[in-house]
C-alpha cells in the first residue's frame, strides 16, 4: 500500500515549478505517488473531450519524466463530465481519443473521478461502472482509481448533488472489477478523524478496502480559501493502514505551505516513533521554513487557522510586512493569501 498526494482541489492550481519540485519532496518523505487532477484543468473535466493544448502536453510530458527520474509514480485524474448521461458509441469514440492522449504521457495511475457532479439519476451506478471498465480495458497497464459521485456518507453530498440513488454504493461494490480501487473520504467530505470501525463497514459495503482521499487540509472553495490549514494531522491512527488500499492527501492551494502538514501525516502514519502532533508540527515548520523563521511561523498559526475575516487590519499589515521581507516561496504564498489572491 502506498501513500501519496493528489492535486485535486478547486481554485488556483499549483505552478508547474511547484509540481516539478514535489517529485523530490515526495521521494524524500517516502511517499509513493502524485496525481495531477486540478479541478481547474478543463481538458480533464468540463471540456475533457477537447485535446490538450500543445503547451499542456509538453508540460505534462515534462512532469512525467521528472517523476520517473525520481522513482515516484504519477498519475492523471480524468473527470468525464456528464459522460454517464449517455455513454453511447459516439462518446466512446471520443473517450478513446482522450485515453490515447493520456496514455501517451506514460502515467502509472489513472483516477476516474465522478466527484462533485449531479448524481440523482436512474442507473448512474451501472453507467459509471461501465465507463470505468471501458477505461480499464482500453489502458490495462495502469492502476485505476475510481471516485464515485457519493464518496462518503456525508449528507452534504446529497444536498448539493441530489439525493443518491438507493443502493448506489452497494451496486458499485458488487459490480465493479475488484482490481479497481474505490476512493473514499471518510465519514465526512472533510473528516476530522478516520477510524478502523468505520473503514471496516465501508470495506464490507464496497467489497474491497477503500482508498482514502483525505481533505483534512484542503482549503479550496468559497469558505475554506480564507484559511491556511497549517496544522498537524490528528486522529488518523496508523492502524487504519491495515484497512485501506491506499491513502492520499488533497493539499492546500498553496503548494509550499502544504508541505508542513504533509510532513506531519507522514509522521502520524509511517514514522517508527510514537506520534507527537505538536513536536511533529514544529519540526515540519523548521524543515520547510528553516530554523530562522520557525518561531515567527508558529506565532502566526492562530491567524492562519482563524481565517482572514478574523484578522485585524493592523495584524494583517504586520504579517504582510514580515512575510514580504522573507524571500522564500512559502512566504510569498502567505503574502498572496493575505492579499486575497487565492
């Protein structure tokens, strides 16, 4: 079982420079993979039927080469938007072209993502299973992850995307090829904890161990973008590893600052030592920001977690002045956040 990163959030995506740097970061912390799946990439979501631009293909090929050089697996997240409404011969032909395009990038993983789409329609589970099987047959050499439209028991999904059909997840568990992993976020879309008892129930329903997509620090969306979740991971006991097929963090829109909490989940899940969240957090800040800036970063943690709307203007100005003086990428991300450039 491997642990990795999925760039799967809404809003401002990472820069190519930041993505390239993650290959070395992931290798150094003993994670195993990275998946490129930013919601803002229209060629993988709303306009997935359109071919990538020449520049996008070049960048993705470069990304593929860099991760392979570092010995880190990488993948692409495809969200075939509305394909499940009518998966006819014409659409299948267009999907083959997209899959050939993705295959040319030599990914190790393809995530088929039906998250955050309307789901209250008849036979949606059957059509989604058909699409996943179609993709697996067309590119049999890669690992397939599947994210259903309802990827948690969280009722917010039914509120936003329509009431889930009766038996939706059971049908998927019963009929999806057992070689395909199913993505799950836990009790909630953003789970405060992930425990073994919950995972056992999910495993029974899905007929396989779930593959965890952890949104604990993701800060996309209208509400969460006003926060920097620079904090230690908690309540993810390493015993959960026995009950899942894989685990990936969906990080913040801020690539460099995300490394801080990512280092703590590494300690919580795979370190040989007893996990101390506060010690791990301080060490993570030191490793990412440097000893010179550790105390200052810790000083402002409450502001990051409290959100922009709760920081007095005088405090914001103090923070802008300080972080603008630090000529580091992570500090620039703080400055951009303070200015509302999400």
